[in-house]
């Protein structure tokens, strides 16, 4: 994919990957890394306009 289309799809998946990494960090007991990765995921979702995911992450942090 010389036109860069493949890289765009990776960019869209990046926030979800941050969430998965955050879950793993939590399981491994690294809550500081978990929080950092969730913030990164939220920023990524904001950048791609995924308001529902942003709201879900914000609601999860409130509890």
C-alpha cells in the first residue's frame, strides 16, 4: 500500500491498542501506566472524532 492507506487504518486502531495495553498494565499491577495509556487512548479517540469512546472512557474514570 504505497499510497499510505494502510497507515491510516493503523492510526484509527491506535486508541484501541492503548486501551488493550492499559488493561494488561492493570492486570500486571502497573496502575500508573494504565492511567497514562487510558489518557492516550482518550486523546486518540478525540482526534478521530469517536465521541462515544471518549464518553465511555470518561465514565469509566468517574467510577
